C-alpha cells in the first residue's frame, strides 16, 4: 500500500526491478532544498492531484480504507439499527448503541464540520463508526493532506496547510462505557462552536473519533467482543475485525496523537507508563511529547474540581511518575502501544475513576451508577478537549517529531539511547534499546511465509521480493525470496514483529501483561536477520505474497504434512467434502481419485501436497466437545474443526457423547463440578473417545479424572514468553507448566530446552526459588498416552493457541486432535 513515493524519495527503501539495495554506508539525511531530492519532491508537489487518485490502495484484509478524493464534509447517512431496550448503557444513563447513528446523522446535518462513515463491522455484525471533525475541504485539499502524510512518512516536511491528525478511540472494552459519550459530547460541541479557538483548531487539525470500538461488548456489558476477545490485546495478532478497522485508521490517517478511552482507575490514570518501555520506539520523541500532554491532561482533569470527599474522585495518577512498575508500554498489543509505530508521538490510555461495570453495575443503585457515569463522561470529554488544545498549540513540533521518527528508520540510523532526565525522573531503569538488523530474510515458500508477508504488508511494513538470486549473511538465497529491508520508515514495527525479543526478567519486578510475542519464532516461517551492511538485492515491492499451493503432477496418492494451520484447514475442507483421507505417520494421505479436490484446496489455502503412499487409518471429520476459552474455540473453528462448547452445567444436565471424537479441556471446567451421572457418562465416553487438555484447567482435569499418570508442575504464574524447546523449535508459555513422574506408557512429546528455555519475555523463579525457567530445563512440556479406559490423551503445558497468536503452533494442536481421534480405543501409538 501507498507505494507511490517509495522509489522517488528514499534510496534506502525497497527497490523497483531496476534498482539494487545497498547498505554501505548509511546515507545521510538531506533536508529538502539541500540535495538532489529537492527537485523530486517539488515535482511531486506540483503533480496534478488527479494522478494520485489512480494509486491503488489495499483494503487491509476487510477493513475499509479511507478515500482521499472526496473532501469534507462527506455527509453519509448512517443506517439506524433497531432499538434494543436491553442495551447495557441505558441503565447508566448513557447513549445506547442503537441511538448513536441517529445522533451522528443529526450532527452531520448541523453544518459542514462533521462527517461520519462506516469503517467496518464488529464480530457481531454491527457497524463501526468513524467520525471526522474538521473545517471544510475540497477534494484537492483532501489529496494535498494525503500528499503531506506521505511526505512525512518519508521523513520530509509536509506542504503548508497540512492538518495535524488526532485519533480518539472509545470503549475498546465494551463495559468501559463513558468514552463513547465523552466523544459524542465533544463532537457536538465542535459541530457548531463559534469559539475562535475551535475555529482555528479545525482549520489546523483533523480529529478522528472511533466512536464505539466495541459495540458488541457495550450492548452486552462485556469487556470482550462477540467472539470473546479482549481486543486491547490483539494489535500484533489482529485476529478480530474491529482491530483490523482500528489498524487501518491508524495507517490511513497517521495520527500525531492517540487517546484510548478506558476505565476504571481512581484517580484517573493518564499515561505515560512505567518501565519496561518499548525498545523499538524512538523513545526520546515519544516520552517528551506524551509526558507533556500527560501533565496537560492532569491539570485539566484535576481542574474540574472533583474531590475524594465530595465525589469519590482522587487526583490524577501518571504511572511513569507515580508507579514503580506494573503499568508498562512494553508489548505492542494495546492500542496506544501499537499506535506509535504508525507515527503517534503522543499515545495514551485514559482510565476514568469511578467503576460502573462488573459487580458495581449489578449492585449499586441506578442513581449512583448514573452519577458516576456523568463524572466519568465529564473527565473523558475533558481529556479530549485538553488534547485538542495541546495539539493546536504544538502541531508544528508534533508533525516535525513524527517526520523525524520516520526519517531515522528510512536512513537506517542506529537506535538512539534516550538521555537520562530527558523528562523529570527518566532514569537508568527507563532506558531500553534494540539493535536493528540490516534486513530480515523470509525464504518461503509455503503458507507460513506467505501469511507472515501478508501480515507485514497489511501493517504497512515494506517487503520486497528478490528478482535475482542473492547472497546475504553468509547464505545464498534464490529469486523469489522475501526481504524486509530495515531502512524503511516503519522499521520499528517490522522489528517488533520479526525479532526474537528480549528476556527482561532481571530488570522488572512485575508486568501488566505479556512480555514476549515473536512472529519470527512463533508464526511458522523461517525468518533470518541479516546484520551485514553490504546488502545487495534486486527486488520489487510486494503488495501480496505469491501463491504457495501446489500438487505434484501425475497420478498416485498425495501426502499433506500438517506443518501449519493452513494445512489443517485444507485437510478439514477435504474431510467435509467426504474425501477418503487416511492418517499415516502424522500426515494425511489423499487418494489419487481426489486430485481435483486437492488442487482446489491447495489453491484456496496455499498448501503444498507431495507424493504419498497408500495406507494408514481412515480419518473422518473430528468432532470436538470443548470446555475452552474464547481463543481456544476461535482458533479450533478457524482451523475448520466442528466444535461444541460445554460447561459443567451442560454435562450435568445429561450430555450425548455419541457425537464426540475428542474432548478438549482448556478452561472453565473441573472434574469435581461433575455430578455422579455426568462422571459415569464421561467414563463411558473414555472407552472410545480421546482427550486433549491445556493449561491449569487441563492439567487439573487430567489428574482428577485419572487420565495420564504424570505430576503437573506449575511454574511462576506470572511467567510468560517465547520458549526454546529441546527439539530446536519454539513455543509460548503463560504461567508455564511441565510434567514429571511420567508413568508407564506416557511419552514426553515435547520438552523444554536443557540450555535454558526462555528466549524472550518475563519469567522469574518464585520467592522460594521454585517455578523458574531453570527448574523447567529438560522437563516434559507436552505428554501423550493411553488412559486405562482406552482414551488417547494429549496434555499441553504450553499455550499453543494463546489469543490466536502463535500460529506456527496450531498444527501441533491439530495433530494431537487427529491422533487422539484415530487412536482412542486402539493399541497405543504416538502423535
């Protein structure tokens, strides 16, 4: 996407077919007017704007991409949903979802400042609304703004009149309600205000409001969306449609400032954060601007006059200043921690103070809930107004710093160490850094490489495809190899996706959430960093990965190795079609008569069949009964399995096990919850059906139900991250577990490395010295065997489907399910 300036503005970026990438030495930055780039930039600025309209843009995996040939206002009439008296916001005196579209339609009709668009749909099928508030613009003005955005992305100054973009994201957690109403209040004020400051603001800024990021959760009074996902943990996985829409907004508008509106922390929490700090940021630019707006918002919110005695509202808290640890910006999974990679030099979570959700929603009087909601709405509106004023007063600096952020990446400059005391209190504990490689090589072929490349491109990371063979990092690579040249504006995002990460356990006592995530190690593709500066590759920019599916010519059976989740999807597709597939040595065997079906799924999923040999155990579609988390269920269904969710109440009411091949236990069920009849029915099922377990719930169920003879050991429950396994592969843990004392017939399918398993993340031993990565060395992480009743059981101590993220591990789960299904009730084999 947005490649019109790639070859014209920066010699360090990926190349057209006629150009070679070189890295000796890094080019010095040239200000416009001081070198040969001046004429190129001037020609672009003078280019007829209509020519830009011909540039094709990606729709980014279903998210709606903003157009730049319409100007503002846009006057879209939003469809109004049916009235829903059960909307949870009504009890709080707040705006129900079904009333939002009507309010926005009315605001558009008030004048020429407010524009509303549908930018996607939620997991539950509800419209997502983007509101843009700005002074009127012609189509030519709109394209001039886009031209300025692209110039900034290349590290250059925009044309005069460029408007500073600001993005407000409301209620990504559905039951943190008041951000929606705070945003609506400010939009209403801006729609008609004659205040000279507002008029000036709207001539110099574009204000973008994602009015309700999680309509499903807002209506249902849940944190998660309709798929059960906490979307403020999804930004480097992007499994959910709402997150794809938010990502696309940030790519399209390139905001200098982002506020993510949440609740509830009393006093109001205003970022910046505690350490550890994101090592792939240009943190000197980020902390100075975010700190300044943090102080600005503290003054504005405290200035409202709410007090602990009269209102139950404590003064503002700024974690960077007021906390030691536990509220960090290390993982790029949250909205404000992802936004800086697209240029936000201010990015902050705002947590309003007075709780109205969860137990409070169910127990407090309605009048008290509505009093709290009014105060919270007031604070959110004040945070938006305060940020608007700060941006208006500092727009030139914010735009300059955003361009500088991107310039450093395009120039390939070394990562800068942030000076101590750059803001008050910034000390050695705040200094985190990284070393950017010269490039990353993704050899391919195969669905894992294609998926990773498409993910990078969808995140606006520039990827090239080699047109000729080349040598890099002491290895030879063929034409068609993917190259991520790290001399590009968004190198920080490329690196945070592809690098292995860091073990930060010694430096930090507590983390807010996960600490390791590497796509390079967990998504199944081979990713090779190259540090040699003499990189010479003739390549072309990639808009989408090349097709990877294939079927060998000729006749005879075909084999499909389950190395990736896409292989699983293809296999389950064939099974649904009734193809007579066999299971043999961990692979699927497809008869010659089904070659046409194989070619179809090879093309659909990008999988590669090889020549096979007949034989194996007949395989039918695996029917799963699952007591699992939202990410368990989502991932299993994504792979094409038929999944029936259950809990103790359903099993105790009498459950028909005859339609189950494998019982998956990962969350929300204990054996002790089952009544005698349910246990009897489960025991009867175990004579012919399989079991796959995961996590603390699964290991406890394995023990209590008397399945595999093994002693589960739970490591430090705060430990999480990317781990190295004894077979040289990588996995993910969250509250890591392992198994000791394996009984007869119980096999360790996968063990932690004996060299020290933690690659990146935060995993310390407990205070008594137990439960750390040293204790896990060489221990069994995944085990299998036959229960005495006949069930084939696999137990995972790792987290291979965590939040739908470690995609390279999905096939491991699928292999366990297939093996369990075909082996139960038969003599022991291994998956």
